[in-house]
């Protein structure tokens, strides 16, 4: 089984905010696979199905961003999913808006959701895709990541979400292990 975890905050008020790039990418992946989020498991909304012969679970933790690792660790433990079969998707203020970056491992950096995942898993060795949202201009960071995205920036971010979706689907189709060897 493969586990794709999109990080974000639940609630309509957070839907199109920089912090919800993980949720928006998870939604895009589910849509491409013809899946819907119909289950609640391990403190997350879940969509399950098959893609390219692989069983895939897509999760959107409902613990709020800064506690995302609680849900991820519960999935890994309960379902005995090896970390090479997990990919976490998040926003990243340190990447220019509209770019994506894939890493096989690394620290949580300045991202509290990734820090929570590292802390709860007790390792940095899990793959992730980060969707660049850029740095805030004349705004406090916490306000920026939770503030609705302006249309001109959304026009830059939506193609990045699609690129992140395509990267995940390509990784699944070409060898279900997400870790770069």
C-alpha cells in the first residue's frame, strides 16, 4: 500500500490559503484517480483506490497543520506502512511561488507541519513534495499562510499543484517506492 498525505488545515476558511497546498494537491490526485474522500481514519479524511496496479490511500489529516504528524504516525503504525511507501505534500515559503521540489528525506525546516511529522515519526527519512508559495510581502508569516490567496498568485499556484499531482502519479506508475535510491 502507498500512502499520500497532503498537509493543510481543515475548514472552508482555509481552503485556498498557502498552507493548504498539500490538501489541494491531495484533492487533485484523488480527482485524477476518480476517488473521493469518503472515510475518516487515523484522524484524517481518506480516499482509497488503485492506480497503476498499486493500492493507494490519500489522506488529509484533520488535526490542523501543526499536529499533522499525529495522523501520519498513526497510519504508519496501524497499517504497518514502510516509510518508502509514504509521501507527504506540503507548502513551502522558502521556494518561489509555483515551483515544486521533491526530496527523499530532510528536516522539517521552518514548516511546523513537517516538523510535527519528523517528531511523531522520530525520523527525517520520509519522502516529501513541497509546493512553493513564496515569502510574504509586508505581512506576518502566520497571517500569510492562513490568508486567502489572491487571484494573481492562485494563477501561479494552480499549475504547481497540477505538477505536484503529476509527479506523485508518475512516482506511483514507475515504481511504488517513493525514495530515491
